[in-house]
């Protein structure tokens, strides 16, 4: 597949950022779809997109779209990703991928049945600093990796109807923020063997603060803190027996990091600015996979996405968050 044409599903905050990065990278945005024709028209005008559709159904039916980016609140990801897959489109779905593991597994099976690419838009995995970090780990520079520590803490809106607090929209610190450090721990240390979580719920029943400790293969550990009420350091660290990596704030973006030796000496300072926010790298990876005929991401295979959703299900079970209308 050569000229890959994107369709943007929803016109909210992240749809703007992602489309801006696609434009910066010179990628082809063929269409946008919104629940409202006026929003689709305004978005298309802003980014000079040829087609503006007043429904998601019309977007996914557009023959000029090859891959749909789902940017609705995560309470709707399962429905909107299925809509696109059933229309024969490849799909990149914003994080959190779905509300639950069964929803994620159903999407995986639908994509597989239709031989379509399905990826979680966990953009952190694709930014250049993360590629370098994986190289350092693979080459053994850190020795044996023993621990991963990360926080994702922001002072976010407290309005109970906001998507971050509304259970109907998939609200909560864990799925919005904690998904990053949990996915990071999966990436670096593999799926957890044990999960221990504690959290606080706000007035709507959505979680506002969550702390997760996990053990992984060979006794490695990870800790993740997410908070939607306090703006914390937003740092991450990977600790090995020979060296550690300190990722600078905001660690889940295209940021700088240092490789630090056992005696505190800085062995490598990584600093490679990127254009825009850095969301284009996940899109470029998706395009590469399509050209290679792949239906799953190399950096986050769809089975890993499903496993991450299972980890999030277990954390939610322990802290007592349930989404209305879903089984768990
Ligand atoms: N990767 C990242 O860095 C980030 C990812 N995200 C993720 O992106 C998703 C969207 O977040 P964000 O853009 O901040 O959210 P917004 O509220 O800004 O936008 C969500 C959009 O979804 C569409 N939508 C469809 N159904 C509904 C509904 N019932 N209520 C509200 N909106 C609806 C709307 O578009 P329309 O009216 O056009 O149909 C709306 O503009 C979330 O899953 C979130 O986790 C969010 C921020 C950063
Ligand atoms: O992914 C995200 C990155 O951080 C934002 C806050 O600044 C979140 O709300 C968002 O969902």
C-alpha cells in the first residue's frame, strides 16, 4: 500500500493534536467524521481536509479512507473501532484501547477475521527516545533490568460531566493516565505476575488516584502512580544492575533522558528534538506496517494490548471501579 489515506473519527482535543502532527509529517488526511456536520466542516477547514462527514458511519464508508484514527472518549472506542473494522478499514485506536479486556479481545478477533491492522495509539512506544531506550536495554547496557518506576499525574478538570470523571465516557485516572505507566511496565518488563493496587474514587465513582505495584518475571518490580488531582513530576526511571535510565518530564512524550552508571556518572545524554508533539511516529509506524502487510504492531502487538487491558481490569477490580453497562 503506497498512498495511505487517514480518516479522523471525532473532532475533540486529541484529534486536533494528532492531525496537526500528521500534517507536519506530510501524511495524507483524506477525511474527518464528526457527530455534527458543523464540527466536521470546521475541522476540515482548519486542516485543509478534502472530505467532512457529519456522521461516523459516513466517515468509515468513505472509499478514500484506508485507516481510521478513533479519537472519541474511551467509553466509545469498542463501538467506533468495530464500526470502522466492519467497514473494512484499518484502525488506530486512542488509549485507553477499550474499557475492558473482553472488548479488546473482540476487536482483535474482528480485525483478524477481516485481515485488518488494529493498533492502540500508545504513541509513547513509537517516539524516538523510546526506540533508543529499547536498544540500550536489548544491548545489555543496563545489565539486568530490575525495576520500572513512573508517574502520570495531572491536575485535571473536576467537573463531573467531563470525560475524565464521567463513568459513561470511561472516566478515571487509571484509563486516562495510569494506562501509560502500566503499558510502560508491560513494555519493559513483560506482563505482570502479580498486581496490587489501591486507589481513591471521586464523587462520580471514577478513580482520581491510583497506585499500582506489580511483580514481573525474575522478581523485577514496577510501580505506577496516576492522579487526576495533582500535577506531579511525570518522570520515569528504569533501574538495571549496571546502569539506570532517567526519563525527563514529561516522560511519556518525545523527551530527553540520561543513561546513568552505578556511581552516578552520566554515560549518555539523549536529546533529539522532534517536530510537533511526536504523535506522527505511531502513524508512520502504522503506515510502515500496512506497507509490509502486517496486521499487528511490532512495538505493541495486539495481543499485548489485550493483555494490558486485562491488567487494567484487575486493577479496576481491586480499587472498585465499574463502568455502567459492561460486564466487569
Ligand atoms: N494520546 C494522547 O496524548 C491523548 C489521548 N487522549 C485520548 O483520546 C480520547 C479523546 O480524548 P479528548 O480528545 O481529550 O476528548 P474530547 O472530549 O476533547 O473529544 C472527544 C470527541 O469525541 C467525540 N465524541 C463521540 N461521542 C461523544 C460523547 N458521547 N461525548 C463526548 N464526545 C464524544 C466528539 O467528537 P465529535 O463531536 O466530532 O463527534 C468529541 O469532540 C480519549 O480516549 C483519551 O484517552 C486524550 C488526550 C491525549
Ligand atoms: O493521554 C493523555 C495525556 O495527558 C492528558 C492530560 O494532560 C490526558 O488527559 C490524556 O488523556
